[in-house]
């Protein structure tokens, strides 16, 4: 009897509780999808409506008829297609270099990275705009991708730093004895060893650039270059009371990020490695 109770407790702990937590995160998405299937122009329901009386996909058709959402989608995909690999390369190189420094220099750079994380993003808007205008990159998608050359965020550099510190130093010593230079060691030894960290950075970078509203608003003037967040804002300006239409646009903005996570989430699993001394 005690063994049966123990197995039941393990079942609840291993399955029921994670499913409950997942349901809490999925409920807003489910409500958003349901609201997007309501008849156009209807106000929000008085209570929680999980299934509309007459579901219709017409709002999704209307989104593409009212605005060039297809072009906005392609622009957003182009931005993340460039920003994600560039961020992985630049942030991993910086984290790999930090992990190989002596203790005092390493600690100083970690403190500097944490300090940079505390700088409000609003404090960099004017400076970044002036730099981009001087480079002639305003009103182009490259203006949105340029931060990826610097790792996009100090957090991503720190993630790689901590991941590389967990890789045994003996592996890099063996690569050095085999004649591998720093770049070869990073590419052939370091990156494969920190694959879960790369996947985490890729997901965070995707979400960062996919949902970015301020940068396109500041740097883009040509409507053909708009991304999905600006398109959703335009949709709200057309008719702020048409909630089903707005929810359809929100679903189109949200689903690609969820699909990207589902495609790469199995790569998060990795073996723990001893920390380097």
C-alpha cells in the first residue's frame, strides 16, 4: 500500500504539477485564439468565453486585407534570421574569451557585464539613433540587426561565459596540444559542448527581435519595411474597438515564437559538466 501511495505521489509530482503549470501559461493563449474567432466588430465578452457561439476565421483574412501583413511577416522573419545566428556567434566568442581569462580580468568583465545590464535601454536610444544615422543605416532592416554584432545583450554573453566555465579545461588543453588555435577550439570544441546554452540564447534572441516594437518605430520610415509589432499597432489604430481583429493580429505575432521554441526545445537537454577551475 505504501509503495502504491509513493508511486501515486511521484506521478502527481512528475506529471500533474507540470501540466497544471503549463495550463496556467496556455490559458491566455487559448483565450486569445478564441477571441480571434469571434464575429468581427464584437466587443469583448462580459466573462471568459472559451468557445464563441459562431466561430469564424474571417478576422485572419481581414488582417491581410487591411494591411500588408504578409510583408510585415517576411520582414520580421528576415530580421530574426540574421539576428539569431549573429548573436550566437558574437556572444559565444565573447563568452569563450571571458572564460579563458585569468581570474581578476574575468571578474572585472563579469561585473562590467552586470553593470551594463542595469543601464536602462531608453538611455541608449538617442546615441544609437545618431550612430545609425551617421552610418546611413536608418530606414533599413540592418538598423534592427546591428546590435546582434555586439551580442545583442550582456546577458547572452554571461550565459555563454557560465556555460564555457562548466566545460572541463582538460578538453581545451587537449585541443591545444592537437594544434587547435583559439578560433578552432571555440568552433569545434566549445560550441558543441554548450549546445543547450546556444539554444537558450537563440530562443531569447528570437523573442527579443521578434517582439521589438521600439527599434522599428525609431529607425524605420518606409512602411514596406515595417515588422509585425508595428503592423499590430497599425491594426489597433485602424479600429481600436474591433477586439476580434486585434486578437487575430496578436495570434499571428505570437504563434511563430511558440513554434520556434517547440522546434528547438528538445535541444535544451544536456549533460552537466564539471566547472573549470
